[in-house]
């Protein structure tokens, strides 16, 4: 027995009330819950309301709100959403940490030589920073224009404060080129992940439009 459109909409409305607003998570969760309900109704002959309550009870821990350093402690999400956001945000943090560790080592041991070697690239680094800024601004505008909420969109928006790095990079002169390049490297990482999340967002939206 398959659930009716109205029953699916009932599950959707309940999840919305529980804070599951990102559609990539919500559609996946609806599919899991609907499958559990259908199995219970087919094997035990129970009614929809009863099996719905039982299914939601199995997921109740995933609906508990929490926050995490990696996505910003000012934000609070149901656990099922938070876990996905944190798993992605940790990748950004890990990559940034590696870049930072490498540059701290190089700056401490080869600072004078690095400055002389990198001075000719100061202008290129500044221009690259501006280009990354433009890309990020365009992505933020496009992903928020007449779009639906997904975890990918949140991560793109959450990366927007990194735009401040462009001002830092441009403000440094050639004697600080080693720091210019360091910040520009971080800028590149976040721009890369923003592009990746933007593409994932657009592909997901297209996929649900095709299904409809």
C-alpha cells in the first residue's frame, strides 16, 4: 500500500513544524518515514495516524535542536540538519588548518627569502583576490534569488564573511606579500567550496523539478 498525496503532505507539514526547512534533508526524510509507514501498514494493517506517530517517535532524537562551533553557535538546527552541515563545514576547517600550518611554518623559517621571491606576484595576488570576491558575490546573489532553502545554500551564505579577506589582501603592500598569498590561499579554498555547494544546490533543484 502506497501513501496518498495528502498523507505525504501531512508528513511534510509536520516536518516543517519541527524545523526541517531545508528541502534536501526534508525530502530524504519524507522518503524514509513514508517507507516505514507503508511497511507497518502492509505488515500489521495499522492505520496511517498510528503508524505516523510510531515512525516520528523513532526519529524524535533527530528533531532536537542544537548548535555547533563549525556552523556558528548563533545558529540552531534539528540534529539531522546540524550533522550534515557540520560534516561539510569540517572539511573547510580541515583544509584551512592545513594551509595555515604550512604557511606558519614557511613564514617562521623562510620569511626573508619568501618576501623577495614573492614580491613580483603581489599585484597578481591582489587581482586574484578581487576576482574571488566577484565570484563569491555573484554566487551569493544567484543562490538566493528566487530559490528554495537547502543545506547547500546555507553553506554558501555562511561563507560570505570571508569576503572581508579581500580587503585585507588589497590593503597589504608588497612587503607583506607572504601574508597576501596566505590570505588569498584561504580565499581560494572558500571560493572553491562555495562554487561546489552552488553547483550541488542547482543540481538538486533541477532534480526535484524533473521529478515533478
